C-alpha cells in the first residue's frame, strides 16, 4: 500500500462541521465546534488513519 502525506487542520474540520450542522438545523457554538474538531482529530489518530506529526514547519 502506498503511503501519502496528508495535512489535517482542526480549524478546517471545525468549519466543515459548522456548515454541515447548520444545513441540518443545528447552530453549534465556537467552543462546541472546537471540541468536535478535536474529537474528530483524535478519532483519526486512534484509527491509525493519520499520525500526529510533532514537527512544526
């Protein structure tokens, strides 16, 4: 299996969830969105879909 490099931005995740939730009639707070984005990021790490890179460029 080929390995690819993917960059995951929790702000981008939060924005995605904001748009999807508002389309469905929910209006989350900024704090709720940050929590959802963090949970999603942790889920991706736990499932080995991504590796957390401790190196900041």
